[in-house]
C-alpha cells in the first residue's frame, strides 16, 4: 500500500472507501503499521497538491 491509495471494503454489506494516509514501523515489534481513513464518497474531492497552499494557511497545519 502506498500513501494516497484508495480502496473499497464491505462492512456488513455496505461499501466503505478507505484511503491510506501513511505508514510506519512499530518500534517494539518491528511490524509495519498503516494509517487509514474512512472517506465519505459524498464529501470526496480531488485537488492537486499545489492548489492546497491556497486553501490552508501554513501556520494552521504541518506535514
């Protein structure tokens, strides 16, 4: 899985869109962990990364 990948899973017969936000290696076990987010199809928008600078003030978020 790569950051930004989208996939659909079915939970109790309902589709859910999942986005991969990132990953890291667990310090104690060495196991690779993935950070996921559930995305609502009604609220999903596609915006070029360069356009995000105009939407958010730099002081309000970090990466």
